[in-house]
């Protein structure tokens, strides 16, 4: 937790709790959780200790905590204390697997960011895309966050020239589904997912903002258009402290 | 690799290669692989070095290596050397998931061993089995090996009194499928699988014969009889260096 200035502490000690003060406290605690300084499952200091640390009245502190409870960052276990909530998302592998929709069903909204886009030889992506290794693909690297916390990074390959302009479409629309639709693929289905687990490399741990000791769930998959032609081959690295995968009869049954 | 006796070395140096000598060398190398002294992906010393170490003619050593290649323990990369084969099994999650059948499709045969069986309160197994937490279950701990190497351990809970005698049936028949059939469940389907990854505890690492740094793929699942009544709730820990999970359209389509 960051030290507070004397000014803001003095300001918070006025009779009526200053709305901006509890918001600033909530924001500081939220950042500590997002950045992992307060780890999932960690017990927060009690209200009296936190009020002293921030130099505010307990009533002000309670407002900040109630805000964090509403946002799902912390949970109160009665008689025990307040804890940083574990962020474990159920990610359903199904015929139509859509990251954004998946997280919406789990009651979460994801933000996606574009980390990079480049053209390259198909190489290792040739087999899943069923193209020549000497043909070209567009490589897209994206990162997904839920409640500010990174949950996964994805590297995707799209065959060229069919999907020239996809990076711009993704940047504009924010999802692969919308970007593919903008380029004439109204629907697609998942051909196969292969799931593995391993420890991350340093670069992967950095991208996921996790320690080197946090295992990854690796999902390699191919999506095909309704004619069965591969449109995307991809590898998603999920931080396994945040995501678990589900496979169920609803998904087996789905038409 | 274990030291060899002078007797056996002398025996191996006769003109005609003694069949027992190359078999003994193959057996020692096989044990080193199974026990992890020679790790997956490790490059073996070249033929000349190994022949010297075992005190045999290169022809004898080559017989041992050819045997290990045939058995799938090592592979020759031409111009590079001989390597311990990675053991990565594709384990398909589908409506009818059967460990033994799954591995047979991957060209492997699994051996199962019963680690333990005991009666207990349903507790945490109550929810997936849809029984009272105060009811009783039979807990079964089993371990699966492929090519001698442990690939997974499973803890299963079966509701009692329905499945009294299941431990004996498993010991007799060697598979859960056959044991359930012997107790009047001719067929069952998987209701749901939840897949997670984490590092093992010391006990789990010991059971899997893996280091504490080798992540696990954890699959929690429930199997139901054809009336939809849960017959087995289970948690399988796969060593992630040996197993990857697959989910595909064939499985989504399967009736």
C-alpha cells in the first residue's frame, strides 16, 4: 500500500467523510490487488489498522471496503475478516468458444488489448491452418484482463491474403469474433482444442504478470468457417490461478 | 546406469553376441528411463561411449538400442543422436471417457494399480454425487502407468451402499468400467469435466514420481448412469509432462 500525504490525511479527518477520500483508498487497494501486492486469498488488515494506516475514520474506510466488495475484489468472511477474492473463471470449451461471451456468462467482462501484429511465414502454423509453410500469415498477440487482472495471452495466426486488415478490425471492434465478421466470416466453430500445463518462460510470466512458479494452462486450437476452412490457429496461455476450463454435456450436445 | 559385473562383461565379449547381455543392457536403460534417471528429451551418450561403459561390442549395444526404439522408449534423430522419447499421451475428453480405451487409441496400453480403498463420509463428494454429506461413499485411489511410467493418479468416490464391493470388482477386473458393469452399471457417460493446473504437493509429487516443479493437470469429473444418476465423482491428477487433453468435434458430435 502506498504512503498517503499529510494533506489528504488531514482532509479525511474532517467531520463529513470526503467522497474523494474513500474513493482514493478504494483505488489504492484495488491497484494493490490488480498488481498482485495483495495476493488472491490474502487477508486484509482489520478496519482499525487500515483506518490508522490511511489516517482516516473507520467510517471512511468502511465505505472504501464496501465499494471493493461490490466490485468483487474482496469478500467478507464473517467472524474471520476481509480477504482478497480468488479470481477463478470457468472457461467453457465448446463448439462455439468465444472468450468475451464465455466471461460474460461467468458474470465478468473482459477487456482485450492488442500487444502486437506482424506478418510472417506460416511455419509451425501451416499444419493447423492447412496451408503451405511457405505461405504467409498474420500473427496477432492479444491479452485479456478481467477486473484489471491479466488472465490470458493469445497468439493467433490468420492466413493471408484472406485476412489482411484483421489487426485493424480487431483494434476497432475489440474481439476476434467481430473482426472476423467485418472480414466476411459471420460465424466459425472450433475444430479441436488441445490442453496442456507447464511452467512459463520469463517472457510469458512477465506478459501474464505472474511469478515463474505459477503454472500455465495452454490451449492450442483451430477455428474453422462454416465451410470447414481454418480461419484462425491459436495458442492461449491462461494463468492457472485465474482460469479453469470446463467441458460438459451441454457443449457436447450443442448443435 | 548401474555398474556391470566383470563376469557379464566378459561374457558379452565373446564372438557371438549373447542374447541375454543385450537384453540386460536394454533392461537397465529402460529402468533408467522409467525411473527418470534418463529424462524425457535427454540425449543418450553415443554408441561408442555406451559400449565402453557396459564393456560390450558396439554390435551388442546396437541390439539393445534397437529394442528400445521398437518399444518406443528412445528415438534416433539422424545426424544428431539417440534421445529418450517424450511420453505425451493425447487423452480425449468426451461423452464416454474411458482411460484404458483412450490410451489404447493412442497406441499405448495402461496398467492400473489399486493404491487404497476406504469408506468415508461423502463430505466434499456430496455435491457432485448429489447425495447427503452425511451419507457414506467408497473412496478408491488408483494409479495408471504407461510403459512403466506413472502418468496419473485418481481418487474416486462411489455412493454407498449401491457400490459396496466395487474395490474387489476393480481389483479383479482392472478397470472402473468393468467394475461398474459387474455391479449392474453396463454403461455410463461423463456429466462434466473441470480442468485446472497447479503445482503438486509433496505427497502428490511422490505418488506421480515427479519433481515438485512439474505442474499437474487436474481433471475433476462426474460420471452418470443412463438414468442420469451419478455413479462416480473423481479427481485425476495427470503429470503434465506425460498427458495432454483433447476436446474435439468428434467428441462434441458423439451420441
